[in-house]
C-alpha cells in the first residue's frame, strides 16, 4: 500500500506497508491508548515518543475563578523528568545517559511529546522509563520549586535571543488574542505565580489512557512493543482493562481572527534588526497545504529561492532570509524573516513585500514548479532516513491529521499542484492584512515611508 | 579489520572493513589529491566533503608589508558559492535545491570543508558541482562586494548572540595571542578592509591538488568516485597527471602559551549572564584525549553529569550547563558553561570550580566510569547511523590525526581508561591557570569575592 490511510479512532487494528518497504502498524487498545509503529528494514536503532494532544493553547487565562495557568503545560513537561515512586530524577537521567541515548521532551502549541532515541537493544528500557514518567510523576513540591528556577532561566535565555523574541511577537501580532498567539512557555510572571496545584490538575486531567499516543519508528516489533508497553503502564498503576475511547481530535474549522497588529517594534541595542512580515494563512487540514509547500519552496526555502536571491544574493542585505508557514488546527500563518542592518530594515521589509506581490501578480514558471517538486521529494527522502522524522510523522498523523500520508502519496499530491494553484494562493496571501515585527536598534519611524506599501495591495489579485 | 589504521601520505591505496560491515577505501592520486570513501551497506544517500587543511588560524595579522587577512578564509568559503565560468551562483544553488539536497560549507580554525548530502543517484552531480566550485571559482569583483555585506550581517548575527560572544571571548582569554585564540570570521574592521587580492591569493595558495581531501560516506562506490572526481577536476582545468605530494600534516607539538586573561567581563543588557570558566588542556593527538572523553562525559555531558546535577537539578540555577574540550593540533581547551541570573553568577562560577576540584580530589567511581563507557558507545553508534558523521570522521582522520580509528577500537581505548587516569587528568586541569568570561548585565565586582577560589588551587593535586 502506498497512499493515504485513514486512522479512525474506533478501529482496533491497522497494518500497511509504506514507501521503502517499512511496515506501519497501529493498535487502539481497549483502554483507549493508541500505539503506532513503523518497522524500518535494516534499522539498528529506534525513536519512541509518548504524546498527548495538549499544548500551550489549551491553557486558561486568569479570570475571577482562579490564577492563570499560562506555561503550566511546559512546567509539567519539566516535572515529568523529576522522579516517580520508583525512580529519582537522577535514575531517569542515568537510564538514558548510560546507554548513550538521547532523551528529551517538547511542548508545542497543540501537543506535548516525550521522546528518546536509543539502540535497538535499549528500546525496552526506553518504554519502561517513559511509561513510568508518564503514569507516575511525583510532582514533588521541593522539585517543583527548584524547577521553577530552571524554567525562569530557560525563559531568560529565550528572551536574550532576538530571533526568538521576534518570533513570539510575530505570533502575537498576527493571531492577536487567539490562544495560538501566546508564547508556549508562559512568561516570568506566570511562572513565578504558578502553583503545584494547577500543574497537578493539568497532569490529572490530560495524561490518561485515552489521551496517550505512543509512536515508535526504526528497529521495533509491534507485538513486543504492545506487550512491553502494557507491562510498563500497568506497573505505573493504570488499569488497561477498563474500557476507554480515545479523546476526539480537535475541531478543524478555521477560527475567526481579529485583525492583526500592523506594526510592532521592540527596541533593543542589538547589531541586527530581526524582521518578520506575515499574515494569517492555512490551517493544517486545508487542502491547499500542499500548494503552500510548493509556494514556500519556490519563494523562501533554499539558496535558489526568490527571497534568498533577491535579498541576499543580489543585494547582500542579509545573511539569513527565508519564509515559513506553520499550521495548526484552526489557524495558520505565512511569514518572511530577515536579519539585517538597522539602516536597511525599511528597504528589506519592502523588498519582501514586493516579492510576494510579484509572486501573486506574475506567478511561477513551470521550471520552478518542477524544481520545487524535486526539492520536496529529495528533502523528504533524506529526512525519512532518520527514525526521529518517522516517529514524529506517525505521532502527528495520529494526533492532528487523522490520516497517514505515505511519502509516495505526498509526492503524487505535490505533482498535481499547478502554476495556477500557486499563483492563486499567493494572491490570497497578498490580500491578507500583514503584520510587521522588528526587534532591534530602531523605532517605528524606520517604517514610516513603507507603511502604505506593506499593507495589502489592491492591485495584485 | 576493526582497529586503527595509519594513513601514510605516501601510500597510494588502502582498503579495510570497519565496524558494522562498512568498507573504507583510500586513494592518494598521483597529483596528491586524497580520496576517502566509506561504503555503508543498505545506504540510499551519501554525504560528500571537499576539505583543505587551512583555517582561520593560518591567516596573517597586519604588519608593515600589508593589510591583515583575518577573516579571509571564511570570506573565500562564501565566494566559492558565487559562480564559475560554467555556473552562476544561482546555477549552483539550483543544482542542489532541485534534488532536495543539503549543501553548505564550514570554516573552522584548522580546516575548511564544502559538503553536500544527497540521494545516491545525485552523487555524480554533487561531485561535479563541488569540483567546479573548488577548482574554478571566479571570485568576481561585483560578487565580492555583495558578499562583503552578507558576511558583515553574519558577524552581526553572531555578535547579537550572547553565547557566541562569550565563546569567542573565552578562546581569546585562554589562548591569548595564539592564532587559535582569534575568532574564525575576522571582525567588522577586517571584513570592511578585506581585498579581493588577499582572498584570491589565499585561494591560489591553498586550493591545489596537493591540498585537496575528498571524503564520501554512504551509498558510494570508490572506483566510480575516483572516475567522476577525475573527470570533474580535469574539467576544472587541473592537470592530474602532474605529480604532486600531499601537503604534510601540521606539527603536533603543544605550543607554549602565555598565561591567559583571568577575568573578562563584557557588559550587556541581557537577562542572563553567559559564563565560561576554563583553562588550556590537551592537543588533538594527546594520548589522554580518550581519558578526556570519559572525564567530560562524567563531569559535564548529559543530564546525569555532575555539573548538570549540581547546578541545575539540585539548585535550579541554570537551564543550560555543560563542559566541553575542543582540541587542535598544538593547543586545546577545557571549559565549563552556564547561563544564569546575574545575581547568581559568582555562585555558579564557584560551584563549577568546586566541582572540578572535587573531581581532582576525590576522583570518580567505578560505576561512573562504566556508565561513561556506555554513554560514549551508544552515542557513537547512533551518530554513525548518519552519513554526515562518517564523512566528517573520514575527513578529520585524514587531515589531522593521520589515523582512522574504528568505532570498536575507539571503544576498546575507552574501556582501558581507569579511575586513576580520570583523576590524574582532573588534577592536571585543576592546576592550570583558569580564565573566567562573563557576558551580561554585571561588572567585575560580581566576582570579587570569588577571585581567589577561582584561581588554581594548590591543595587538590
């Protein structure tokens, strides 16, 4: 089978072959736990992830009924490494370090993932330790206070990175009050105010059998995985015989967004200005996502892309310049980034805007389209050599899309994108209300002359 | 063969099997070009690198005879992407982008490497384009001026990253006037002053057949590689029939270093202080390098390491904390890093110093030694799944060590390290003159009370 496979929440067993001869298997256990594996021939290692479909967007703002829990998802992620009744934090660290494994976790806006990459023989250990962390975290009050300090330092580190700051402000500027507009980790104030009770409540409510998705790629046998995982979750106190339904996937309707903030300037005494210019775009399940991949490849991904050629190669105005298009369940963004000298910030912002308008007005060539297809095919093939990428693809297929799209099928979809599709999407993007974010040693006057041109053009569509 | 293999400059052909069944072959062509390949069974992609043993340390300071060429190695690296008589910069970019390949280059202190990762079928293209770039760069005067702007932006970007700034200042503080103490990319002044003539002279002098090392790992056939490379270098105007001897490897004698700068404070309005504390350590060919790997694993690599446990896990003083030990032909360093709050910088610096002194005084346990061996074995096995790592290992073996050390042999060497070896090395380190670098919102008074304790202890050895 090389194609797209639906992943219905109610179907107990699925098995199919994917591109390159790997075997994908999926089991929905009676308790609601979902387990996906991709056995890759010849692989000697495996990457495993424990996922829940809960991220920073699901946190609550402060209201009359209680304090804000902003940052609690990320706080909980840290605490899961801090010990269980059977393992101290040091024991957990030693388990992975002693075999040279990688282990870490990722809090995103719509999910949280705890993962490890180990040699094949160490996979049972990884299953056991991750299951213990997931089911049996102590959330020890002393560790809670120590970790508060660590998280405050993590926030400070991000706050010292001007590109990070620009990125967070860009999400806020484009998405406004939408929960996806908030930073993932909360802020100094919410972390200083965080209570163990709020984090514990988050853990209790969202780390249940029906929330858990486990995905493994590489050297993995699905039946052994199910057996090991069952043992480990049971040892953690879970009753896997108690029936449960997996939690439903998120609604996929695009949210109504308030108009974004047109201009945000964060004054900082840095050498470069970090510039981001962009607008609302496509949600994750939009059929035009494949067109967006092609558009982004042509427009702002790689050294041959239009942005790179115009801003770096022809004019030498930036070292780093690219476009990007993150997508979520009910909102998405399109953005252009450049780091440049303060005196050139207005020029660079205008050039980025003009390139997008040119794409909307004149479209792309058949040659560019062919190259973009080759770029996406080659980059995907290289990425799938790594079990990390396959594990993530499995997890995100289950958590968000509800569909596993094989590489061959993905490339067939790319091949169906036309020059008209790309131009139509570019025109839609160019007509959106744009937000500009600049972090650096400038003030708003740097963009005075540019304000009109940066706004949506009416003559391009 | 699983072991260590000498790579004599005068030996025309070598072939041996390495761990995991890969085959390594090495040819020294009559012209002096050296070609190394590692064919990995089952691989569908390849990483290729073109190397020269020339880096920023080889540049000349300004003197009466002419301007400084600091940064010219890195400037040349950029220019090689900017076109040849048969390929424009855009052609070069398109070649790799159109197949989804990765291509880039790296200027280091002692070498420069141009590399690409592609699917197996695209390897002939990568050989052809990299050979064209290497042999036939135009160094076009217009492109030279445009690229000057790009490089200035790259320097600005690094200058805005406080951890980057701390790292550069750390090398200067420990190594003083030694050429390895200089930043790789030059500085704004030297790049503004750079002339095309100086860069062209660098190209002419150091990119000859006898300088070139090509290494490829993954899906590669050595004989086809030799044939393709010969065609491509000849097309670039090289006469491969003209006999040449590969350039000799660098001298490996440790340099005499002047005492380092004890305290460097760079005041910046950042949230964190980026702290580095360290001293001169081992050169790349020192027999104790394997002991250093073990020491570093125990002391400052991974979540179970002593630094991580003391500073992050027990006290919550930092998010990022680790140790590192870069080594070069005639000098090396040992360093400890932490990012922390300004008010805690003195405490954290003392804690790092105390941990090293404790290692020197009390040594390590047999259990820590066993875990470090497991950590190095597992991490190496995972890293070698990637053809990037194998390509780099081949190149560095040829350029610097003159020896290919197989994974099994490397692990046998690790297994021979004793607790006494680690303690002896820790004692040597602790007795060195230490340098402290702090970048952040503090001044020297933050370390007033700590100065004596940060200096080398006399009671630990």
